[in-house]
């Protein structure tokens, strides 16, 4: 990602609504970012003007609809609490699209694995795979409860088959979503490509379950970030090639780097 492909813009907020408990979907008009965005990339968003909060927040570009982008976020602290109170008509300062995107392996089936807010990467990824002629798309999605299975409808609308898991057993498999991966791989009559976004323990479980080197695995990291453009090293991920910056070399990294 080079500086010439980034855009800094004041984006009008078109909608901001709660779609699950403490989970909000925000739609903004940001035509230049929408035109350039690729699956797995993110925007670095200033929550409000002034110095509180000081740092921007990284949010995945979950969907692109014309000149609009859609973001999904969970209220977990001061910054996201302020963001949840933004109303249509306000503008937000965005920098993006940022980061290294997913590589599309559209010649083989795709297995998308989302843990919690990792679902935020999946609608745009599923759409681009469908547009590229991917023969089959599966989404494995794990959340704490059925109420938190947000955006499954968006991914399903792109032709994906949905497989869910919840910690409390209120929907789908009772337990972690990675338990669904081995039986799905046995069911698929081809070596798929795996794209995942979620917590690092989920990544470790995927890498333990999938040992075939002919199955490409891409992992999108959800790191805390300072600058978002590679200067501060706050988002560094330890890999076999040393520390890589999630904001630049990532957030999407080849799973082979984590083995």
C-alpha cells in the first residue's frame, strides 16, 4: 500500500444503527475510499474532533455499496461509545483504504472463518469472491450468543453457505467455531482456500487443524493501532520473518508465517 492510494476525507454519516447488542453498523459516503477498497483493508477513523480520544480507530471496510462504505463495530470503550452516538448528517475524518488485503483464490472453494467481530471483513470478501467466479463459499462464524451473529445475512446474500457456532449453544454448534472446520474440509471435494479474521487463539486452532500445505490460509489480524501507517510499530505481529506491522504488511498475513 503506497501513500498515493490512501485517501483522507471527511465522510458524511448516512446511517448508524445497532444491529446486535452493543454492535453497530455505520454507513458513510466516501466515494474515493469505496472505489479503491479491497477485502481485508480498513479505514483509520477519527472518532471526533479534538484530542479526546487522541488516537484514531481502525475499522474494517465490511461492505461497499456504490459510493458508500459500511463499517461494523462493537462498543467496548470510550471511543466506540462516542462513535455509537454519531447521528446521520455528521461527518467523520477517514484515512484509507489501508493495509494489505486478502488474495482471492477464486479457482477453488473458499472457507471464510470469522470469530466475533471478525465478521466485519466477510461481506466484501464474499462479494469479491462471488464476482470472481468462486465455485463455492462457506462461512464459519462463531459468536458468544445467537444475538451477536451479526451480518450473516449480508454474507449469505453473496451466495455463501453459513455454519454457525455459539459459546452458549443458542445457535448452531455449541462451542468454538473452529470445531466446524475439520468436518467441513472433509465434506468439500477439493482443497479450499481459507480466509480468517478473529482472535489469535482462533488462528492457532485453524493452523493446528489444517496441516495440508496445499491449502492456502490467510489470517486478518485485529490489532490495536496507533498511527495506522507503519510509523509507530504498535500493531506489530510476531512471525517467522520477524515482527510485521498489521497496518502495512498486514492486517492479512499468510498463515505459513505463523507456523
